[in-house]
C-alpha cells in the first residue's frame, strides 16, 4: 500500500467524519435554544428603595408602564413597593431580609449602605431569588440598572457653579446620606473639581441631610446665617436643592446665593422656572423603573440580562426647560 501523505491523511479523516454526520433536516435542527426559555403567566416583584421620597415616584411610573406592557402580552405582573420611611440602614436591611423570606419572583434594591446590604443580597442570590440593584450601584456581583457617573455629575455641577461665581467666594454642601455611594461620589467630584479649577472658592460648610427635606432646609438656613454672603449651595440628593432653595427664598438671597444640585422632582422644576435653582444634574429614573421590571421578568423566564444598564443623565437649567 502506498503510504499516505499528511495531506491525504487529513482529507481521508475529513471524509470519514462527513460520513458519520446525518444529512438533511434532522442535522439542521440541532439543539433548540428556545427551549431554555420558561413560559410565565404570573410574576410577583418587590422593590426596596432607600427611602420614601418623591424622586422614586418617577421610578414607580416606569414600573407601572412596563407592567401594563406585560399585561398586553398575557403576563400578570404584581409588585410591592417596600420603602423605609427614613434613610435608615437598619430599617432597610430588615426589609431586605424579610422580603427575601417572601421568596418573590424578583427583588430590586437601591442600596443605602453597600457594606451591610451586600451580604443580605448574596443571601437572596443563594436562595435563587432573581435580583437586581437600581439607582445606587452596590456591588459588581449583582445586575445594576441606573446611572453610575455620579462623580462626574458632581464635577459638572462644580464647573457650572464655579463659572457663575467667577471662581471666587464661598459655597456650602448638603451631602445627603454619608453611606449612599452616589451621594458621596457626587460630593467628591464637586470638591475635587473646585479644588482643581476654582481654588478661589472656599467651602463654608458640608453637612449630611439624610435625604430629608426638613433637615436640608434647616442646614441651609444655618449655613446662610453663618455665612451671609454665601455664593452658592450644592445639594447632592433630590431633597437638598429644594431645601436650599427654600432657605434662600426665606433669606431673600435669590439671585445672590445660587443653588445647584442633583435629582429632579416636581418642585425642582418650578424652582428652576422661578430662577431659584440654577442647575440640576438629573437622571432618567423612569427608565430605571421600566427596565428593572423588564429584566426581572426576563430573568424569571430564564433569559440572560445585562450586568450594567446605564440609563443616563443630563444637566437641567432654565434654558433646557425652554426659556
């Protein structure tokens, strides 16, 4: 027998393999990946925000819209909105622990304190609860829907205020919660940008308001009393700019003490219209609620979902509102 060259041996092996593969429709069918998707008709979800707050009302609007869409598709989605009355870590953790025990089809959590929230959320995953985090990034181990460019938002606010003040004067800061990563990151970006580009601006005070409107008003009033010529106030959460604006109105400092901040709710729009709040870095929180529902239902159906869905943000001023 004539020895086969390597080329001939390879051709012979390929021909042999082809004879072993069935031809026709049976071969083309293969494995149906669509069989991996589980049909569902009812899904129950639980949402745990950081606190009862109007900012989350817009998130909930997105939730309701997605649920209405699913109803048209023949899927009944119910949800529980389990928000702590105050931004209290223990209260939120108790809710997370209790809601895991209810074994929902999906759980969405806005982390108030990642250091303690994370362990509980790992328990949820261990118990096979479909989980996402929203609004505030918690841990890379969990899918997230929201806006993560908080430090950049702080820098944007600092640039806006620093330019308006001509790089001089003093400003105050209302932090929000000292454990909420998004609040802390915004303040860091704001302070870093001022130090880098506007060294002539002094920070007169920096206080946490715990995302509470009354506390924000009180702290802004105290800051204005201590620094009568205060050039501006930065609020790193949705309550803070409103609280600062109310204090500025009461002190008759509109146009003299500029207010910038993060987070938009209905009162924010009016205060921007009235020229009391100068600028807000706003998120698209309706999108957060909408996609949170879409991903949790998809996870229940055994679809793959993204680990990070950036919903985006924008700078809101009187000009961008159409003036």
